[in-house]
C-alpha cells in the first residue's frame, strides 16, 4: 500500500485501520515519532469532535485521557496527531506496528491487573465527564497504555454518533446501551454520560469475568480476536443488538466475590449495567465516588476491628502486669522469711562458734542488699509497665473523647434551627479549651503527632466559626505544616472547604487580601480528586466560590471572567433548585439550606437567604446579557433565577413580585424553547411557572384561565416523557395535585379524586426509586404528606369516610416520621397538628 504524504511529517508505516479512518506512524523534523489518525470524512462529525476536544484541552487534559498534540478537522482529510502508543519494527511498507491497546491484551483478562485497569478507565471517564465531555465510543481498542502501563483513552465522539452518514460495524456496538443503539442523537441531550456508564459496566464485567454480561455467545462470536481491531463481513444491525439486550434484563456473575471490597465494587458495576438509563448512575463521577466510598467503608471497618484488637491487647497487658507484680512480691516474702529464720538460728548458736556466726551475718547482710536491689528492679519494672498501659489507655480515651465531642457537635449542627439561636459563643469557647488542653496534655507523646495536627485543624475551624480571621489563618497553616500522614481526598476537600470559609470571612470583614484568599481556596478545591469524595458537595462548594469571586471580578472590571464564573455558579445553583422544586426559599442560611451545606459552612452564621442571592445573580446576568443577547444558555439560567424568585415571592405573600418575576421567566423560557424545542430543562421550568401562574389566576377568581394554564403545563411535561432523573414525573405530580384541588373547589369531586390518586401513586413510585429518582426522599415525603391531607379531605366530602380515615392515618404517620427526623421543625409540628385536627371530624 502506498503511504500518504503529510506536510512536515515523514510517514513510517500503517499502524491500523478502523471504522472512522486509519492510523499511521510518522516522524517530525526533530526525529520524534507520532501517531497520526487520518479520518474518513463521511464517518465523523467534525463539529462534534472539535467541540469536545476543545473542552478537554481547555480544561486541562484529565488524567487517563490521551492528549491531542495537534489537529486539522477542517482539512481534507481531517486528522489528529497523537502520542505514539505502539511498538514497531522495520521501516516504510515493511514496518510492523503493535499497538499497546487493551484489545491487543484482551486475552490476559481476567487477571491480576484487571481491577486496576477497570478503576483507571473509570477514573479517566469521570475526568472527561467533569469537563462536560461524554466519550460515547468506549471499547478495548480505544483503551491504550503508556510506557508505564497507565491507561489512556482515545477516539471519543467517533463511531455511532449523531450526524454520521457512513457507519460500518464496530465492536463498540457491543458495549453500547440500547438507547444509544437506536437513537445516537441522544448525545445532544446529555445522554452520553449514561451511555459511558453502561459501556464502562460492560467493559468492567468482561475484564473481570472474560465474558460479556449479556448475549455473551453472540457477542463473543462477532467481537474481534486479540490483536485484531475489527471483524469484517458483519452487518451493523444496531436495532437488533438493542432488542437482544432488552430481552435479557438480568446480569449474573459467574462466581461469588472474594471479599467485601469486591462485593461493593460489583454492586456499582451492576448499577452501571441497568438497561433503564434512569436507574443507572448519572455519570462516571458518581460511579467513581461510589467506588471510593466502598474503599472508605471497608477501610473503616478494618480500622475499627484493629482498634478493638489493640484495646483487647492493652487489657491483657494490664492483667499480665498485675500477675508479674504478684509473683515478684511473693518471692520477696519468701526471701524475707528465710532470712528471718537464718538469723534466729544464729542467735542460738554457742559462743565458741562466734567466728562462724560473724561470717554468716556477713553473708546475710549481702543477701539483704540483694533483696533490696530486687525490690528496686521490681518497682522500676512495675512503673514502666504501668506507664505503657496508661499510655495505651490514654490514646484510646483521647480518641474516644474527641470522637464523642465531635459527634455531639455534629448532631447539634444537624438541627436546622436551634444552633444559631442560643449559646453558640459558649460552645465555641468550650471546644477551644478542650482542644487546647488536649494539645498541652499530649505535647510529649510523639505517637500522637497526627492527632495533634487534626486537633489544630479543628481549632482553625473553631476560629473561623468565631470570626477570628488572623487566628484562623495561623492555625490552618500550622495544621497543614505539622501533618505527617497522607492526605486523602476527603481531607483535601475539608482543607479546601476551610480555605474557602476563611476567604468568605475575609470578604465579610473587608480584608485587603480577600482576592488572594479566594485564589488559594480555588487552588485547594481544584486539587481535590472528585472521584474520591462526594461530588455534589464538591460542586456545591465550587458554585458558591464562583458566585462570590465573580462579584470581586466584576467590581474590578474583569467582566469576561466574571461572566464565566457567574454562569458556572448559577447553573449549579439552578440544578439544586430544580431538584427541590417545592422549596423555593431554601431557608435563610445560604450554606445550611440553599446548598444543603450545614456540613460545608457549619458555624459561619447567616450568609444571606436564597432569594437575595438569586436577585443579585439575576442583576449581574441581566447586565451581562446585554453584551451577549444570543447566548441561549445564559437566558436559560436567568429564567431559572427568575422562576425561583417568583416561587419565593408566592411563599412570602408578595403577589405583585411573583407576577412580575414569573412573567420575566416565562418570556425567557419561551424564547429558549423556540430555539431549543428539545430542551427538557426549559420545559420543566416553564411547566413550573405555568403551575405558579395558574395558582395566582385561581386566587383572582379566573378559574377557566387557571385550568388552561394547568393543562398547558401538564401537556408540556407529558410530551417530555418520563425521565430526567425523575424531575418530569415529580413536576407532573404537583400539577395533577393542583389541578385536582381546583376541580374539587368547582364541584367536580370525581375528577379531583382521580388526579389526586394519580399524583399520590407517582410520588410513591418516585420514593421507591430512592436515589435513582434524583430527588431527596424527605422532599418527596413532605409533598406526599400535604397531598394525603387534601386527598383524605376530598374523600371525606365525597361520602367515603372509611377510605378517608385510612388516608388520614397514613398522613399522620408520615408527618410523625418527618417530625422525628427533624424534631425542631415548626413546619412538621404544625403539619402534624393540622392533619390531626382534620382527622377528628371524620
């Protein structure tokens, strides 16, 4: 075959060919050899590849993702220049190249290295998802290894992608979920993340068992053999593949897991292999966070068992000390008795043996001195043993005291209303004295260095809570400097959180180095490996940081940077509001309630309520929207801000503000839907506003217009279909409920009961899905409790007293459960009393 000519590169030979093009080895002017992938023009979506590659490069290439050194996607032909991941012999047409890919080592699995590769592939995919890039083309032939054996992923957005006009069979189809096989256009609706989750599950299962999880015989017959990248003569019937997958819903492992760690890993792989995308994790970030939590849980169990074993050994050591002390004492008593008898016999000896008596007295004195020496040695031994015993018990006691105190504090902070109200300064002072006393008492115990570093960190957090910026900064630096152990992902997240809280405190006090504090906080948070921590918590911290730092940037005239950070912040904040749609004002503490951050900003105090934050964000976005009128994403996020502000106004009784902000939200959402009619997020937000406006119209006596608004919202959501993390179904349930109540007020009790029952069943179904619904269980239960009260009342009016009693009791039980979970909640207490009063009349 004739080798192509490439400007500036000397082609050395063909490495391999695939469905989207060919890969050549080529040498540059400096003698370095590269891999050049030449694309088949009709087999790629140039715009899609370009966009996703730019995202990866702009954000900094994630670990485990192959870098694209240079690219020409507009030329004929289009090409990538990549690091060479192949070993070759010979030159020119005779050159033979062996790619270092997983496909060329697939027969080595399952093996000792399988779990490592699975986790590295998962980590690399999580890194891509963190850059908003879905791979969509995962298969062994696209998993390469560098010279150190580390995984590198390549060939993202190739193969079965939107806009491809020429597509042959590729073994990537064997790793794709049914929804990708039948509709590749779903990539544009952010379904690609769930596709990668499924493909990861298939690849992991195959590496760990040697078989595909489903259709293993058919798939094995069409999959390329080791060392081959394709299998010719096979028709790419993706619809049939999808049908075969759907016919086998269950997956079973050929053997039991070897230990609890592997059992936990397998549970996450099983979740990835769900055929229903709603039941899968939303992205690989969530999967790797779950796998990391398995590591933490198993390690914590092992540590706990080790501490119990250490305590048992300490107790046995204490018993041994007592036993040996008794033995030494008994020996001394025996020696003393013998000495006494010997001296008595000497006194009764005859005078003529005086010389012998003196000699014996001398020996007795020597024995007495020996006895005294033995007693001294025994005492020293006892003291040493007692010191070691007390040291071990002191370490256990110190660990228990610290753990108990932090546990009590954490429980106290779990109450959403009490902690800020009474005694906060006293608690902080008590904590400070406790930890300072611990540092003094253990100053000479070298083995407690790590415990002291942790205590210094806790003292820094106490200072942050007390508003002492200088002391907090000093203590935080001391904690980091004295830390001798390894710093895992959770501890990095904690240090990043503390650095951010310190920056917020400096901003509040107007310190001159506030800007530098925000830069340090961002550096610390970006250093956190997201796969090892709670990804939502990490993203919430970054969202708040983006918003507060954006205000500093805007004040200094850096509008471009301010826009980028403000977009990131408002997008994350709107996602949270979408997940909790029936709570518009997410309480007065931005951290504790708007971003579920009682654990993030604990002890920092009030930072402004959600309504004020969204108002400030909206003001900034309106100003910036004037310079970017065509930015659809900015309009969507601004509409989310207005929508939440409108809901907050309704709850606070400000009807005028609710009407104005809701109208502004609707105008923006209508504009977005004209240009992006497939936007599910825009549809959900518009339906929410239709429901809100329907309620306002109902209160104004405009029943027909209100019913029409309810119906429009319901129709809009029903067209979206079930999905989007359960959010569509949840919003539908709320609208059915509201419409049912209005029909009941108008006298149509039959249709009211039908819609209320429909809403109730939907909420029950969502709660049964747990985390897969994408909603908090407490939020669903809260809505259900209110709904059950209305349903029972409707049954009572419809002359169905027995059924009404049953539903009333169900509502009482649900309110009681909610109140037990939050004993200080006035809303839950009033809800329970409200439903009990209603039930009395039945």
